[in-house]
């Protein structure tokens, strides 16, 4: 739903802004999911156009300017918008977010109807972190040095995603950051995919705080 985003007050924080808008920030993706926009051959393009119109409607309710559209061959339309920079010489920060969806496949594995947002009670369960101080991990850390002659490095995953490696190839000097809501049994891209409200808040807050900090580096006085 369109909602006004007030200009930040001097004492405003990303936490306060996200919490104030949280209900709308949860309701808006539910409206998109209900379309549903399946941008693949064999599916009607009309739901994708409806989703495009909804994205434009949401952009108009936010602090953005110059709303436009990119129409490329054999793909869904891409909506564009810009936010005034903190200073004229500030670098460009590009935010990309897909609004299309994947087909649900067979419906019998789903715990609720696909594309009908459903509240699922209960916690997502405890997180899991591998213990890396045991003999198996120690052996794995020393093996690359013996095999390749150099020390192993720890790196995040995600570079196989087109939205990550395409910008890196186009603009090699750009910093590519991935933000997303994922925790516990969220089952991404699978039946009964779920996004807990706390995870959504954390992803939104992380992105907002990152952009605020980046802007602060280019704002007179250096404040977010």
C-alpha cells in the first residue's frame, strides 16, 4: 500500500524507521506474492505487468524520484527509480530487487496454498553453526597448503547468483553486497517458503544501516 516516508529527524535511527514502517513493509511483499508474477515462458505476462504496476505504486509512495522503466528483449520490464545523493559527487549505489516468482511445482508438498501468504505460528528453531575447531577441520585447513602451496581462505557463498556475478563482471571495481531474509527452516525457493518477521526486520535494518553508513561517508559532517 502507498505510504508516506517522512524526512528523517535529526535523532532518527534506522531501527526507529524500520520499526515504524514494519507493518507496511510486511504487507507490501504479500500483495506482490498474491499476483503472482511468473516471468517465464508459458505463463501469462499479465500478472507480471500487474506486479510492475504495484512496484511503481510503492515507489511513488517512497522518497524516490525519476521513476522509469527498462524494456529489454525476452524479459520482464524492470522498474527504475533514483534517490537524491547526499552530495553531487557521491558515488552511485545501485539496489536491485527482483519482483518475479518461481512456479510452485507440485502443490502436495506445500503446507499452505502457494502465493497465499499465511501466518505460520511458532519459532523457526535454533540456528546451526559448524564447530570448526575439531581435527577434521584442522586437517581440511592444512590440506590446501600441501596440495596448492598456499593457505586456504574463508569466503561467503552467493557468487554463483547472476545478480551477484553479472554486476561484478560489468563493473569490476564495484562492491557487491547481498542482503536477504533467511533463517532456520525458511526453505528458500521450496515448498512452504517462509520469512519470519524478525528475519525480515533484520534484513531491512541491515540494508538500511549499510546505506546510511555509506551515505554518511559522503555527507558534510559525516553523519548518517
